[in-house]
C-alpha cells in the first residue's frame, strides 16, 4: 500500500509505495533532481530535509551517513531521498532552498512567499 508524503514548500503530495525510495515521489515535472550518482547514495544531489515523520523512514545506512557528512548544508534532519525508504505515514519533506525548484511559478505558489 502506498504512503502519502507531503512536499514543502511547494505544497505537493506524492503517493509512494511502501518500502519505495523517497526519491520516487520527487520526480514530478517541476522538480529537477540531478541524481548524479544514479541513486547510489554517493552524490547528495537528492538531499532533502525531513520536517516530520523521520521515524516513518528506513534507518540511515553507513553510505548515506558518510555522504551527508561532507555536505555543508547537512542538518540533523537531512536525508538522501534515494536512500530513505518510505515505511509509514506522516512524512513531510522540505526541499532545500535553491535546489530542485526550477520555475518561477513554483516559487510564487509557495506558501512561504505569501
Ligand atoms: S542520487 Fe546521488 S545520493 Fe541520491
């Protein structure tokens, strides 16, 4: 069964298969996620913050931990969307500022801009 994940600040929702990578819900037309390493947890171009529901994601593995350690924008709620698997409900993803959102309409539609 799919789990519903909210994506902020663009106020979108994605239904992701249980045990599916968070990344699969971030592949909409408006989001440009580079996936430089092909989803192997090595490049951090799929870095996101988890606003809520961290316990509904799979635990962090060693590779993800090592990759996050070297990026300067890493916070305690950082995850790599290609490595974090959706296990439960209540997940709210926050896209890092300046990443992924390409069109001005997305930014203008954002509730934090109002
Ligand atoms: S796509 Fe490279 S770390 Fe996720």
